[in-house]
C-alpha cells in the first residue's frame, strides 16, 4: 500500500502544495494592503491641512481689516449739540469730540440748511454774532476729513434774546392816525406823516420828528425816557380868520408817545407800534377888528411804520 493511500491525500495536490512560493507575489500583496491602509490616513491629513489653511487665511483677512492703514476710519457724525449763552444779536452752542478715531479737518456749520461758516477740527463750539433780536435759528454740524463729510448732526434750535419794549429804537417812516376829542379845524381826524431820526447810531435814544400835517411841515424834538418820548413844537400854520384877512395863530403842540410793540429787523430791535396824545394850545390873538380867543384841543395818536 502506498503512502498516498495510507494518508488519503491526492498526490497531485500534495505536489502542488509542496511547490516553492513566489516572493514577488508576496510583496505585491503586502504593498496593496499598505496602500489600502495609508489612503484614508492621507485623506484625513489633507483635510486637516486644508482646514488649517482656511483658518490662517481668515485670521490674516481679519487682521488686515483691523490694521490695514489704507482703509481710513469713518468720519463720525457730530453729537451732543447743546445751546450756549446768547444775546439779542448773538448765539452760541457746543458739541462733543469724536468718541473714537482721528479728529476731523474741520466742521461745517449749517444754518437753516445752508453753510453759515466753519471752524477747525480741534474746536467744539461756535459763536455767531450780528443776528436779529427775538429770532430762532436751526443749526446742524458736519465733520469733514480728507474731503469726506460725515452725516449731519441732529438739529439744534437756538434763539436770540428778546429785549424789553423800552429798548426799542424809534426810527424810520410812520403813519400816525390823529383822532380829536372834539371837532377841530372842522374835522374829527387826520393822518400825520412822521420821519423819526434817532440821535444815536445804535440802540434807543432821543428822536427828531420831521412831521407833516397836510401841506404844512414841522419838526419836534422828542426826549426819550424808557419807552416814552415827549416833546413840543410851536407851529404857525394854524390861522385866525378867513381868507386874505387871516393871520397866523401860533399854537404849541405837545406830544406824549409810548412805544407799544417792537420786533427784530435785521440787527435792530425796532419799534413797530406807538400810541399817545397830542395837545394843542393857542393864545389870544387879534388883528384889527378880528381876534381869536385862547383855546386848547386834544387828540389821541396811534401809529405804525409806513
């Protein structure tokens, strides 16, 4: 009995198993296995490197946005506008410095929407003179840096002071209504035309009145005491008698006038209404067989600029 019969093994199979192994085949198998194991690790490494690169780039971009000198900071809107001291002809106000960033080159001052002036970027206040008394103005401020303007500030309403009536200046042309208490010269009322010429260049003071009653001009010096003006004049246009035989009847006219209203006109606090009285006194006069007794008349006055 043969060995193959004793073992029950196929001789051809035994010979095949006993054949020598190929080393190159073993190497190729190991290489394939290594590649299969290394490929996922390489992919994970590239993903990590890509994520790290994205993070670095994002950080650089953020740093450049913060630090980059070629990107100028914004021109900030002025804030904190507050009114300051005022007079009858001036106002003032102030504002806050920018909370961050550089100062502006200058500030533009806008009044009622129009540029009224400018101040240096180091300034935080503004004074305007030569304004109208008892008047209100709207102001805004705009910062300017490098030719760029900030948004306009909030509106600030400021006002010049209102002087008392006693400070009103009596000046210019007036139409004065005269109402006689009793009928005088055959009429109960008439209109006088005045030209008030102050003795001073500014403010309230004594006044010279150049007046006209019908065709008859005359002048009166009025002395001021607060809002009241008083003065008198002797006129000769009132006549005694009729026609060619009439003769002058000198009459003293006394004026008492009070300013009752005023308003700002440009830079002047000017009277805009007045009221008062006019009293006329005539002495006894005669010529030949004709005479006129002493007499007195009184009238109320009310006037406005013409």
